C-alpha cells in the first residue's frame, strides 16, 4: 500500500475517533483501533464472517474427518485427562495449541460435533478462574501456555458472543500486571510475548482500559527484541553445534515475525512498521528455502534445500503474516501467505491428513527413520506419523487451514473490504449498517481466474481492495463491465463504486512460469503461488500403528537426481502446462489439478548422503545421458520431491533425433 494511502487511513482513523466498522457477525462487532494506537491498514473480520467454499472447504472437512476431529479420542495429551479439562494429564501447551485450531475449524464448518468437543475446554477455563485472576491448570507455572489460551478465548468470543470472555480476560490481565515484576517472563514466554500482545490489543479495542497498554510495555520490557535482532542479525550460516538457543529456534522466529507490526500500533515508530520486511529479507538471504519458509531443523540450518523446517513453524508463520498483513496492508505479505498455505502446509501432511512430518525437506528424496544432517532433531523427524520427533506439531498443526480461511477477507480502514488471499469463499459483513455478502468463486491457485459477486442488501458505496500478486503478468480486472487500468503487480488496486446486488468483478491473474535461482545456482520452478517439484514414485512402508494413525517411511520407486533443462531468460518456453479437474483433495500426487512437463537429464554424480539428497551440484551441470521428459507437480502434492534442480549447462544440446 502506498504511503499517501496509509497517511489518509491514519488521519481518517484519528479524526473520526475509533468505533465499530460494522457488526460483521450477529454477535461481534468489528472494531478499529482505539487511540492512542496507530491505525491498521486492514482489520481482521470476526471469526465466522468468512466461510470457506469449494476445494478449501473440502480441506477443512478432510481435517475434521481426520486428525483434528479425532485427536482427543486416542492421544492422551489432549484427551479427557488433560489438565486443561481438570484432569491430571498434560497441563502445558498442548491442550491450548490443539484448541487454537479445533475451535476455528468447528465454527467455520458449523459442525455441531466439533463445537461439542470445544465446549468443555472453554467452560473449564472460563468457569474456574481463581480469585486472584489466574486461569488454567494450577500446576502450570509458565506464562506461555496461557498466552495461547488467550488467543483461543478471543476467537471464541467472536464466534459466540460469550459474555464470560471479556471479564475473565480483564481479571487475568490485572493479575498479570500485579504479578509480572515478581514472576517475570521466562524461557519460551520471553520469545513469544508478542502472541499475548495480539490478545491484549484485541481486548483494549473493546474496553479502552489504558492499564492494558501499561501491561503491553511491561511485556515488551521483559520480552525479546525481535526487531533489533534482525537489524543486527548474527546467524548468517547454519547453527553451529552447541550454539543453538531460543533466538535460533525456527518456531520462535516464525512467531517473532508478528512483533514489529503489532508493536508499531503502540509505538508509531516507522522502524517497527518496516520491521517485518527487514526480518523476511534477512531470513530469505541466509536461510531461505524454495517453499517460502526458512530452514530450521530445529535451529537455523542455511539454504541447502535438503535441510528441513518444522510444520509448527509453517503454521505459526502463516498466523504472523495474517496479523502483519492486517496492520501493514502490504500486498506482498499476501503473496507469501499463499505460498506457505499452498505448498509447505499440505506438503508436510499425507493426503488424508492423518499423518504429518515434523521436518519436511524441499529436496526430499526419501522419508526414513534415519539420522539426517539436522542441526538438532532426531531420526524420527522426517517420518509421516502421529508425533514424529516431538508432539508439539501434533498439537499445533490444526490452526493452519482454519486461520487461513478466516483471514481471506479483511475490512479496510476506510470502511470497505480487502482481499488478503485468494481461495473459494464467502464473506458476510456490514458496511455502514448495510449487510454485504461477497461470493468468491475460483479454483485458484490451480487456475488464474477469480469471480466475485457482490450483493449488498441495498445499494451502497464502498471501496474494494483487490490484491495483485507481485508474480503476475498483465493482470485484468473487469468491474461494472469495464476493464480497469493502472493495475500494478505487488500492490492493492482500490475500486470504489456504488455496489448493487449481484454485481460482478472478474479477476484474471496470469501465471507465467518463473525459474527462481537458489542454493548452488539451482533453480526452483514457480507458477502463480504454487511451487513445483519433481514427481517421484512412492513406496510407503508402515513402521507402526498408533490408534488410527500410522507412522510411515516412503522410498522412491523412480529416479530423482535430474538436472533440469530450462531457459532462464524465458522459463515458460521450457515447460508444457497440463491441467486436470480439481478434485476433493487437490494436493495428491496421482492426479493434481495442474502439472508441468519439461526436459531433464539424470545426474549420476548426485547421490544420497545420510538418507537425504546431497546438496544440488553447483550449476550449470553436465550429463552425458539422454534427455528425458519429467513431470513436475505442485509441491504440496508431492511427499517425495526435488524442488531445487541443478540447471543443465548451455553446452549440452539435445541429442540428434530428440
């Protein structure tokens, strides 16, 4: 969003004071930031305002039918004996983590069975607040798990209007304000304080209690300074043995990426406003992976695409970006959010969503119980299973799809709507007191067309912000029967008009193929928000069964070590695009909705080392073998994959007759 628009939004917010944009659900008004907070560019709509449709709703239904809908029935850590349900079991982060995904999933699907599973957790927390204001299991002496539960309570309030939530949160924050000096943040909470800041600002916008901002300053004083960390980033190579700590931890960094934007609302400091961009550029430069993540297995691991990244880090970075985009209105953050949602999120789970990986690799030539070259993690980390390596991802993976679906649409500060990310959906809100529904029909990211149908209850004028991805070429928007001009990739295009029931906006976002250079001059192939990987034959071998979930190894049944023939100046000329129907589970290896065909040659010198593909040979590479036609499928559809390819050198023309 350009600076002049940002200034107009800020001045409009401060001049008009702050109040409700509209009652975006029957029970919860959408509130703008109260002074003295800075204005946000956009505001996240209350939970249930946005409902998934099409293939995205199918993803949530598959999730409900599999691990998320049934985990508490067979995994004791979130079972009926959880200390967060009054039992004697686990009482730290796993119950709140699980609920942080289960609750939005239940309400987005309007699923009575899932809502019934949520209710005991919420009732126990809200009805058993102690006289001093503390909440949660008495045996928990750590601030961190309660920070997660606060996020859960804010979502519950938005979805249900439960009158217990705000008084409980007020008493809790008053308790923490009194106690924090004597019992300061420690361990994980020092590095994750910004997650509580999000809930604290949520409550401040509802109550206006200035003491909440005092508590925000207390938290910041005790918490890790993420902005300064990235401004003076010390970890420019993989984490050395024995040097890992909380600041090199992948999930901590994923959570930390919301800090600068959220603190900008309090500080009004331009350096905080720019902190997200600085952090992402630093992580990309020194630890970036071709799937949109940074490496951390469990700690910073450099740019080799055979290093891993934890599924927890994927879903936490998605949540950070959802908050960052709301504050900053930067269209490029929507690009990054989509890249994570459509690639590493499904790529670390089986197609039925029962099993997941702790660490996924962009270059994942096999999945095995083997000691890989991780910075920290153990030999189970790469398996698909119930709780490979450690159970935090088993508890925490559930928030990925539901929070993404809930964040597709946002309210703009000038009383309009903004598209944060594209996927089939429907948004219900009020604008200036008028009920507005927008249906988004699309098979994006597998196709390039999006159709919006805007249906206000009565004619109303408001702006619609259409996100134009940075990667697109020659985008087209047709509104009111006219093709709009002045469209700029990497920005929002503002359409302000009087909208009448049934008006259409047709968006086309052409998807040129891109060859993105990376580690050792290898290339990854992107088309739209999808990253593409070599399709490798998969042989699945069961190691053990844990209730309904199996632990799996996966071995290749076809070659994986190819150099790619690609014209770096015109990558689209090197590939044939093949489309197939979008099925209920589009992230499958056998019939993905889109695939690419290209020429490649085997590289016998590229081999397996410690159960992983060796680093891609420094390009350009040579091979005396013949060209073959290989198939690339979306990253999220491939459980074995090569994503970073060595490039065949120009001195290797095709053999005669090819």
